[in-house]
């Protein structure tokens, strides 16, 4: 049987890169990307395209105390995602507040083994929460966590097996990213770049609008919109209905096939029934953001998502449930929201507070934002083409879910000795 030795994290870490409590003198629009908390999602690979803040070379070299290198273990220390873990990428990047990078002793431990271990046993980190206003963990407490450690050869063998799963997951995520770009491009080609007569269409103005297309406000396509809820963290006589709650911060993870962080809460039955999400509903984020990011993220509700959440799910109070009048309006509205956010057209409806929280004036948006609505035949044709892409994304998300489940089950059996690593041949 495989032998495991109990070892504290501090005994396998050479150095900690910790820049908490300090902010650089200024940020840049481009340069060296900063890995913020929201980018560390218990995924092996960091997506640097999600970076919202950057440092120029001078600030990077003068401000950053310890550089992070490929394979360093990145862990969030504060916030709703505290305890999340990822590996530093093979590109020059930086961390600032509320994140640390563990530089390991590679003669004692494989960095990817530690990543997989912390990911699987995240509960050990969560149990060390010391936060009051928001969850957090002390570095000294993190360093005291004990881990089960086989010899280095078996660590590398475990990593090699699990990396096969992660490579397949990454491959599917890359395909999803491509398909989403394709659907956004299809929207632009259908409604922005050309018209039936081949002329240029200005989306917000009454110029070159094809016959049968009309300028309307967004409310003309919506049968219902209502704010979400939050409920209670424990069951009571009043808050008796269990249901998942999708927050704005969950939207990116859901689009990448992950529902692990969606909280299960308890709700008043009447509140749940009036807010229960249905197939083709759209979730629209109306509060949140940061100094560098606005709001307006959106998500179209799929059958697969409803199935995975037992059909009992609402959106959070910082979001709106948006229900299209007709089912074939849904893909058009969803991609329209994406386009408006990408083109910064939503910013005029944003209200920024002193605390950096961004609120969105939904009532003004739905009443006064003018859009060009195509004729029914064009909308149905567009919906059928986009639906093929959406279906393929759902298949890939399904595959990601099963790959993650298989990987985590296999890892659990390896680390508990149910499967003898010594007997595995690669």
C-alpha cells in the first residue's frame, strides 16, 4: 500500500509571496496583468484574459516585493472565494491584496500535488475562517494545515493521472470560449454589420433600418422582470423552501461549467414561487462591480443548469430575473445585453458609489434604451442558428461536469489509499 506522511504546509514551503495591505501607486490599462481574487477559481489554469488591472514595468519592479513564477500556488485569503486555489501561469504577472503565492520546496513536494490536495480538501481551509464582516484566513493558520504526503515519485504519478482530466477540461473550456465568441460575432453580423439590402446599419439610430424592423425599447420584448432574493442561511418555519441562489459573481463560473460555489439558501415559499427561474429566463446583474469593472453581466438559463440545480433556483437580490415575451426572443436579448456591455453602452446607466459598489439603473435602461427589433422571420431564423451553438456549449459543459466528478473521485481514492498508487502503471 502507498505510505503517506503527515506534514504541515509550512514544512514544504520555501517562501511566501504576500503583498497584502499595499496598493501600487497607480494601475495601467495594459502591461503586466494583476491576478485578482476573482481569477482564482479552483481551476488549475489562470485565465489572464480576465485581468482587469495591469502594472507597467517600472511599478512592477519597484512595488512588487516578491515575483511570482510559473507553478507557484496561488490562494485567496479574503472574501466569498477565500481558500480558492490555482497555479501561477507561465507569463509575467503580479498579485496584490488578499492573495498569496506559495513557493514550494520541490525536493519535498510536487507543486501540482499541493494544488490538487488543497483543492480537494478546501474544507480544511474554510474551517480556519476568522473573518467577521467577511470570511478570511490568516497565513499562519494556513501554514499549520497538515497534509498527507506520499513519496515524491508517487506524488508525480498522481499529478500525471489527474493532469489528463484537467487537460481535457481545459480543451473543452477553450471550445466553449470559441463558441461564445462565434455567437457574439453572429449577433453582430446579423444585426450590426449589414442589413437585408447590404447597407450599414447604425444600431442606435434610425438609419438604414430594413423593412419590417422597428425601433423599440427593451421592455417591448420582456413579459416579466423582478429582483431576486437571498433568503436565510438556515431553515425556519417562515424560510422553509430550499433553493439555490445565483449571484452575479457566479455567472462566469457557470458559463465555464462550474456550479460548485452557488449557495443553497432557504426562502419564503411565496418569494421563491414568484422568482423561480425557468428555461430561457435571463439573469442580469444590477449591483456589484468594482473600481475597474462595471455590472451588467448576464446569463441565459439552460435546461442543463436547471437539472443540475434540481429545478429549484432563483437569482440573487443583486440581479434581475428577465423573462422574454416569446422563447425565440431569449437568445437575441441575451446576446444584445452582451453586446451593450462589451461596447460600454451600459455605462451610462451605472451609478458608482464611494465604496466602489456599482449599481445599475434598470428601470431607466428598460424604458429608455432604444434598440432595433428585427421582424419575426429574421428573429426566428437567428434563434435557430444560435441555438445550435448553445446546444454544443451545453454538451461541453456536461462533459466538464463529468470530468471534474471523475477526477475528484479518483483523487479522493488515491489520497485515502483505496487505490494503491504503487500499483498504477502510466
